């Protein structure tokens, strides 16, 4: 059965047109046919998407008007789950409430940390791996609180780099995923989504 999937996030989601150009073809090849809609705004937070007065919130409301989604993939701003966990939780709570009438299932997309060398890491006093793991833990806690599956894309980056140290998973800006990084994100999201649907 064809699934209608909505991706909500920012540049981690829209780089390389990940949902449409990478995820959807992978899903079809894996006999998981779907249609994909993306609402993504650069550096956007879940709180902004939940706010009806914000441009991002208006864009999301336009996308859900009169629609029903079998799965919604939610991706928070790249640092907020670690640096502002209370706002992460509040935005997620409000967004789940907003989308519940139009969506059957939800999942979270846990992003990787910045690549080593990015200025944010120096300010936080963390390595890329340390930030990635803190993000993963924050998303795991949110998933447990709301009963949502989590696509641990950041941990997938770390695991892949451990066996393929030559891989370039980041854009030269040390922040966004490269094409291979976006492909790895799509693979992990699809893996977790299929696993979730296999449960029932």
C-alpha cells in the first residue's frame, strides 16, 4: 500500500533534496512505495513550525491542509536538543498536537553533530562524536517520552566513519551532509521506518 510521508525539518533534511531524490527511490527499491512531501526551512526549529504566526508555521499548515499522512518525520535544529532541551521538548509537544489530526505515525530524525573543526564545537567544548552522542541521547529521551521511533542518523555517521575513514559525509562547511551523508541519512530513516511498520 502506498504510504504518504511528510518530512519536517531544516537544511539537514533538504540538503541533496534527501526526501524526494534519495529516500523515495530507496523506498521504492525496497518495496516500500511512498509519496513524499517536504516542509523544510533553513535553521528552523520545531517551535517555529508549531507557531502559526511564523512563516515556517504557515508553510507547514499549508502542507497539511486537507491532507492525511501515514508517517511524519520530525527533525529539530542541529544544536537545540543539547543546548536548549526545554525548547526542543516544548516545540515537539506542540507540533505533535498540531499534526495529530492529520498523521497516523511519527518518527524523529536525530542529526549528526558538526564535523570536527566547526567553530560551534569549540564553543561547546565538544568533539563531533561527543556532540553527536549527546544529540542521540536527547532524541532517544524524546522518543521514549512520546513513544516514537528514532532514526539515529548521527550514530549511523559515526559507525560508517569507523569502518570507512575516507568517507566524506559532510559538506565542506563542516555542518551539512554531503550527498553520501544525505544518502546515509535516507537509508537510516528508511530502515527504522520499515522496522516500525513491520511491528504491526
